């Protein structure tokens, strides 16, 4: 191909012009191969500048464009658009950053000019080996699969349905509502909880574009963002339904830590030792009684059960344990309550107040370790080490254990067949703790609520709303999805089938073609990081737009 | 010669953190030795050992690879791979009789313009002390 490269150097007002001798740069690159024209211009990103560039491209029938201006993080897209409008492929363009990383960081004009020449030459050398890349567009399905019918799944369904999305809500149990269906009230505002979720469930059942599957499990999710094929099996009727969606939400919540792993608490051995969830259910049925149907006169609440086993703090157990004090005092005003905690975790703007207002007569908070529960007649004896390391005892009628939260038992299974990784504590891993907290490394698969980690109802709702926002802004009906174009490619003739790249890719973009014994990149899933390129022992992988040659050409000029 | 020695340092910067950090050094008008020529890549994990060796063989006096802090890579784990490959490469470079001190791997976030300037300045001083890459003389 006959290349015709045009080079344009931006003055950026005084920003570049004062720091770099632009004429020297022009002089240095004018005689290079393939260069048709080299010009300077006041403000290339202005409307006038863009028009000027468009005219120049046409006037000189340019095939490639090099702009020496600001950071690609500022105006790469601006100039790629100019290329598109002027009918040259936007990837036959290279931007040399002579402002942020040259003019602005170099005091000496001569040095800055030399560096600008190197950067511009590198951009020219690079653009010579650019290849045109074509945008791909795929049709997308705007429907959404939500797995888990707890508050996270219900909130996300309601909000997405309000935006006229079709929702498939899959719940493994025979009822919706998840954990919170069992709670009479929720901390810290002590508003009705079970009643309000039951109301939401009624609402959701009436919305025609939410299809609810109870007693069901998802068996298969194949495909990619915008185009997932789903199979759902009804566990009772054994029939399987298939449908397509564009995005998937994991809202599988959590379960309680298995207390049988901590036999020192006597759970299952002695009467009147309950888990927090059993106590919620007892309170909801308005019958806080002992096994012998008598009203308890004293109760101990044990915090942080299983925390050491799990290796993380479950965030909510302290708060709901304090809520239990409220429940107990509301029902049995003269009851004695002893709270055995290890660290009180009461973060958030309203929680401290909630805790302080829960103090009073016959309510003790004791920091304790090495708790052991035995039977003492009809009662329970709690032996513990207090803060000064002294062995102490306490006798009560009833014990409530507040165990850690752990991922739903099905999380691991779901993770395995979808390839979404598990992170700390085996909860689903977010794509990025700070940047993308409700996305996963699989594009189009999101996480909300306790599936991502233990959290309160309000934090769960915040995540459900975040997921809704993410989905509504990325999966738009009628709008085609544009996957990354700068993706990896595997050369059939170089690949030796070692499968190294399969494990390397965080996105599962590479699969193995058993027939031909080579690996293949799924271009729709690949994000273009280039990790597999560096990992391949036989140099079989090329990352488009960041090929070895392209980087090599830049490198050669950089060391001049 | 050492007095006027102007090193050539190639800086492979990942798009999401270190390149952004380098831009911030610019917008903050910090000073960065002009010996550094940045090359933008999407992730530090793209930089394979062959590219680094090529840079050395081409006469670079120093090669800097900068990526997101551990745990912050835009592509999850790219920088962990980069770190491991870098550790292995250093050994290979030593065993080839080349100077592995001419290589530097560093983490710079998008908000660390100051840190970027410090990393480059420090590395530049070190390379200045080391003098020219002997490969360059061989080539001439
Ligand atoms: C005892 C106790 C008291 C609490 N009290 C409070 C309180 O007062 N205030 C507060 O803010 N928070 C409280 N919490 C926290 C609260 O329970 C959680 O924030 C909330 O339940 C999170 O909702 P979720 O939808 O993420 O998960 P969950 O409520 O766990 O719901 C998940 C749903 O997904 C279903 N599911 C799981 N796996 C699958 C699968 N593979 N396929 C289909 N369906 C599946 C489950 O059956 C369940 O219905 C308390 C927690 C406990 C344990
Ligand atoms: S293109 Fe960049 S360098 Fe040129 S005027 Fe605009 S901001 Fe300044
Ligand atoms: S690492 Fe390279 S050679 Fe090995 S399977 Fe992947 S592409 Fe093929
Ligand atoms: S470039 Fe990155 S995302 Fe694409 S296949 Fe390779 S490792 Fe996976
Ligand atoms: S994106 Fe910065 S190191 Fe991977």
C-alpha cells in the first residue's frame, strides 16, 4: 500500500508552542518516508481544528494520520472521530503526547523539543504498521435473569421492571423473600420487615413482565453479554425451560455458618440454645418461650460465632444482636439479657445511637473469650474468660447464637459453571473492589446483596440499585453492543496447544478447540489486556493495535 | 563522557494507572527527566520479556515498567503476572551477563503524579551513575 501520512502538531495555545520549538519538530520529521505533509495548528481539538484536519485529510488524500498534541486520554477519541468522518479508518491514527508528558514536565526548551521529536517520530514509525480495525456490532437481548429471590433479587426485579424490562426471577425455595422474611423488624429504624417484604412479594407477583420461577434452579448459562442462553429446571416438576437474556444478576444471598462446627456452644445438644435465625422466627410468631413453654427470665446472646473459623467479620451480627435485645425487652420487660461480644462492630451514622439507646437496666455487655456452654439443671451455664483473662460463669435460661454469614451453598456451583470467580470468604468476587463493585469479571454478570459479602438490608438495596443502573445504562433495547476491537488473536500455525493461555485469561475468553488442538480467542469476550500474548511460549498470540511490531517501532525511536 | 551522558529510558506505562499518573505529573507541572520516553500499553501484563530484552539490545540505558498497584489492575491480575515475569526476567538478564539493574518495575496509580515523578527521577539518577548501556557501544 502506498502510505500517505499527514503529521499535525498542535500548539495548544501557548501550552505547547511556548515549551517546544515546533518548527524544529517539523523540520525533523518532514523528510521521513511516507510523509506527505507536516503542519502546525493553534488548537486542533476546536471545531475549526477538526474541520481543518478533515479538509487536510481529503486535500492530501491521506491514508494515515499522526497528531502530536495532548494525552490520548484527552483527545484520542476526538481525532479518531475526525478520521471516521474523513473516511479513513480510525485505527490508522496515532497521537503523540507532547503536552502532558513532554511540554509540561520539561523545563529546558531544547530538551523538550528533542523529546517531542522522539515522540513524534515514534508515533510515525508506529502508525506505519497500524492495520485498519473494524467495529463489530452485535444485537443484544434486553431481558434479565435474576438468580435469588431475596430482597436483593426482588428490589432489582422491581426497579428493572419499572423500566419495562422483562425479568426472569429464579428462586430455589418455594417462597420468595430470602432471610428477611423471618424478621419482625429491621434495625436500626425498627420498622416492620417481614410485613413489608410480603407486601413487595405481592406487588411483584402482579407485574406481568416479571416471570417468577420458584423451586427452580439455573442449570446452564452460555454465551456473553447481550446474548446469554439460560436453562432453568423446576425441581419439583422436573421440566426445563430455556430462554435468552442479555444480563444476569447473582443475588443468591448467604446462609448462616454451620454451628455444629463449634460444639462448645452446645447447639443441638441442649434445649434452649437457638441460632439467630431460629430466634427471629420465634419472635415473629410472637412466642418467645423455652422448650417447656415457660417465659425465659434470662437470655445470653453470643456474638461473633464462627468468626475465627471464617476469618472475616460479618458486619451485621452485632447490630442484629442488639436488635434482639429490643425484641426481648419489648416482649418481656423485666428479662435479664447478657451480651457476650468479642468486638462490637457498629459502624454507620445511625448505629451508634441505636446501640446507646439499647442500654439500660438488666442489659449487660461483656467482652468475653473462650465461651463454653454446659447444662445446669434446666438452665445453661456459660463459662468464659473476661477482659482481664479471669474465668467467669453466668447462668441463663436461653442462649441465642449469632453466627457468621457465609455464601449460599449454591454459590460455588454457580461460580463453576459460569466461570465467575469467587473471592474472599468464597463470596462472588466483584470485578474491582473500588472501580466496579457490582460487576464481575464476566461482562454482563452482576452481583448484588449478600452474594457479594455480608451486609445490611440497606446496603443490599444500594447494590440492587447500582446493578439496575449498570444494566439500564449498558444494555439498551435496540442498541447494538460494541465489543472491544483491540483484541487478541491466535495464529493457528504457531499455536502448539499447550493451553497456557486458557488459565491466564481472567475473562475466560480463550477456549480450546479439541478438534484442531489449538486455542481460540472469543473476540466478544476478550478485553484486550494482552496478558495472554506475553504468556504464550510460542509467540502465537497477537494483540491487535498493540502488536510486537507496533511496540517495537515505537521502542526503536524511543532509544534514539 | 559521564558528565554529559544523557540516558535513554523507555517507560512502558499501563493505560489505566501509570499512564494516567504520568499525565497527572504533567498537569501538576512536575519535572520529569526528558530521558524518559513513555510507551503506552493497555496493561503491564502485555509487556513480555522479549520486549524488555529488545529494548536493552536496542540500546536503552534503562527500561521502566509501571502498572497499577497490586490488586488495582484494571484487568484484575495483570500486574501480578507482570511482577512474576519481571522477577524471572531479571535472573535471565543477569545470567546473560547483562545488567538487570537497568530494569525497573514500579506501581503508580492514576492519582500518584508525584510518585511517578519520583520514580522516574530516582531511576534516572541510578542509570546516570551506571553509565551508558554497553550494548550501545557494541552496536556503534
Ligand atoms: C438473623 C439475621 C437478622 C438480620 N437482621 C437485619 C436487620 O435487622 N437489618 C438489616 O439491615 N439487615 C439484617 N440482616 C441482614 C439481611 O438478612 C441481609 O442484608 C439480607 O437478607 C440480604 O438479602 P439478599 O437478597 O442478598 O440475600 P438473602 O436474604 O440470603 O436471599 C437470597 C435468596 O436467594 C435464594 N438462592 C440462593 N441460592 C440460589 C440459587 N442457586 N438459585 C436460586 N435461588 C437461590 C435463597 O433461597 C434466598 O431466597 C440480618 C441477617 C440475619 C442473619
Ligand atoms: S488537541 Fe490537545 S493539545 Fe491541541 S489544543 Fe486541544 S487540548 Fe490542546
Ligand atoms: S499459550 Fe500459545 S501455544 Fe499455548 S495454547 Fe495458548 S496460544 Fe497456543
Ligand atoms: S488479551 Fe486479555 S482478555 Fe483477551 S484473551 Fe488475552 S488475556 Fe484474555
Ligand atoms: S491495567 Fe494497569 S497494570 Fe493492568
